[in-house]
């Protein structure tokens, strides 16, 4: 699952790169937040923290 999440983040990043120049700041910050959340979730899968496994919420990334 960790590899799938990292691949998803890479695909989102690649698709978004060409759109950053003309995108509004809110859209850009939303994409960055989503990427941070995905990468944070992927990293928690290997740390063995409670709640970080499948179905768990783990520690989230605040959008602020």
C-alpha cells in the first residue's frame, strides 16, 4: 500500500506541475496539502505507530 500511495502522489504531482503557473493559490495549496497527507500516510505505514495501519487514521497533516 505504501508504494501505491507514493505512486499516487507522484502522479498527482506530475499532473499538477503544468497547471501551477496559471492556477490560483488556493488550488495550489490544496494540491500541496493532499500530497503532504498522502506522503505522511505512506510514511506512517512503515513506522508501526498505532492507528497508522490499514483502516487507521494515524496522525494527519493540518491544512493550515
